C-alpha cells in the first residue's frame, strides 16, 4: 500500500446516513485518498465531500462510483479486492435487515478477509482505521500463500 490509499466505502440503505455522517466527520482524511463506492452510496459520499470543499480551492475528489450492490457493484468491488486494488474497506452493513443480495454481501466480506484487507463493518472500527498512523505510511500487508490450495489434487 502506498501513502495514498484506495478506500472502498459501502453502506446499506439503513446505514447510509451513518456513513455520510462519518464521511462528514472524517472528510479531511478521506480527501487525501482515492475512493471507490457502490451505487447510491457513491453519490451521497461525493455530495458530502463536495459540500465540505466549497472553499477547498483546487482540491479534486478522486471518487469512482460502481454499480449498485444488488446490480453487480458488490461483484465489481470484490474483483477490485481480488486484484489488490483496494487497501481499506469500510462497509456499514445492516445486521437487522435481510438483504436481497445477502449472498453477495457474504462473498464480499469473505473476499476482503481472504485478501487481508482492513475492513470496518461499524463506525467505531472505521474510526480506528481512518485514524491509524498506517493510513499515512507505506504498508505491506501479509498475504497468505494459497499455492497449496490452488495446486491440490482434485
């Protein structure tokens, strides 16, 4: 990971307000990094950050908006994680609501664990991640070697 991180921000509908509040609180840190978001979350994050930058001069936001999660955005994000293109993953999911794309959500969380991507599923953990000194430094996460699994006899 470079000093400028690639951060994925995702929130289920009932958690979008939590995420926009978190983004509003942490905007000075977030604008230093590249951001990927799924669907509506991306529009809300972009709007929140743009409102903070009204007097921000020539600061350009680096936000990439993927498809909505249920329409393939979760898979797009999972592919980016598998390709090593996501450094930090903030995913405020709603544990109290069944999701129509629950299998996609589980796959996304599984792939972030598999590739050892720092992942926050609640605001407290997101606060710890964004305030970590490692956010400002180069960092090489340990990646488990799955060669034996790939080369196993079937």
